């Protein structure tokens, strides 16, 4: 077995261990005996104020995890062991290879893993992008410029979608975060990573770096302003309008296809009709666009994570979003059931104990 990197745990003691030990599979903080529930969780007073601030959840062997974020490392409990997940285990729930190294401090590693696109979800989209190019008579190497690449989940999905007719190659990648630079350069130096703020990055620099215009541009502009888990500041937050710089690069580089992903909360923002604005932004530069919300578990990821994908081209005829390959329930199509978190975690070697 390949070496499992970022796979360290520590001993747990006291009430933390007691809480964990009392959690059944699928159990949450509210399932614990009252004396073990965290004080922030207990509702008090006539109006029962307070509530579930400190969350806890033991994963199950045969069911996908809930959404992996940067904040699950004192929340998700291992299905069979009395401890929280290691970064490697969380990365496995995001489909990353066991030997893919995440660089940086513990918090930076958590952030990279939590923000990543599940690799199998990226692959499902990439397969349909490949089919699109085949339908247009373009085969062979397809070059990619990757923006806001993070830890590289979407790029890995395209990498894994390669087949005899189409071979995707990430020729340029960029992100503003230094730990991301270290992670990409450690694992995929051939992706030609350049750390930059897209607001200052000129598209001509990208073209010169690749040596030509890319065939495909992919990326996920920062999603925090749109997240339903956040405050949905949307376009009132400077990060919420970085997609406009993404559009600026697309307009200059004129790729044959564009993939933009974001959190599903984008469609629920109350302060701005973001879907309409994005469609208009693509129309203004001569691109047709379509979008769909996809569930990672539908494509074999052991995680119920929803992402919103926009796909654009000057002629979208021939592109279709991927059909599910897995199902939550028994079905007439004979699709395999969702992959359980425990099924994947059980394939990893024992965690290293750090004292």
C-alpha cells in the first residue's frame, strides 16, 4: 500500500473521549446522555434558547459522510475508532489519492481539504467535457488553464478522465494561497503553478506561460460569500465578484469550453440574482452557458456534497451533464448504492499516533 500522508491522530481523554465513546454509528451530540452534551448545545430557559453550536457526528460504514469542510476535524468521528478523523481520512472522503501530500500548517491543510472539489465529481464533469470535444471532432491533447485551483481536486478529476481519444493536460494553474502553491508544486509540478491574485494577473501572462490559448478553462471562484452556511454577503463581499475577473480572462483567452463550479448556495442568494448575472456575463462575451447542481455521492464519492457547475462554450450543442452512476436507494437501473464513508476509510492503514 502507498504511504498514507497527513494521517496522524492523537490520544483523546476526559469528557471528549467519553462523548466519542458514547456515540453510536450516525450518532450526534443530541444523542448523548445529558451530562455529556456540550453546554453550547443544550437549549435552556422558557424559550429554549441556545442550541447546537458544538456539533458531533460519528460516520457510518455504509452511508456517505455529510459535507466535508475545514471545520469537521473536531466534529466527524471515525466509524469504528474512538477518535476524530485525520486529514488523510477527510481527504479520502474527497477522493484524493492516498499519497497526495497536503502542505502547510494543520489549519492550512484542513482548509485545502475542506475547500476542494471531490475528485470523482470533477471526473464526472470531465468525462462529459471529453465527450463534447469528441463530438466536435477534436481529439488528442486538450490543454487546461486552472484558476482558483486550490488543492487540485477538479484538475485531478480531469486528469483521471483521460482516455484513448482525449488527454487533458493542465498547462497552467493559479491560486492566491501560498500553502496551495506548496501542495501543487509538491504533487504536480507539471501543472505550471503561478501564485497570483486574479485581479492583478493579466490573461496575456497566462497565454505566454502556456505558449497558446488554452482549450479549456476551469475554476471555482471563492464560494464563501454565497455559502448557505455563511452570511451570504454575495456581491457585497469583494471575494463575491472575483468571477468577473474569471470572465475577463475567458474573454481574452477564448477557450473552447469553460467549467466554473461553486457552492449550491449561489442560487439561493437573496441580495442578488447571481445566476442571471452569470448568464449575462457569459452572453456578453459570446458564450452560451448552462448550469446544474450535482451531488458528489451520485458519482461514487463517499460524501453528500452538492456543488453548482456552470459549463460554457460558444456552441454548447453536444454537451450533457453527467448522469448519476450511483444511487442512494435500490433502483430499477441497477446502479450501485452510494459508497459509505466507512467503506473508504477501512482501506487506509492505521493512523499514526502523535503524542
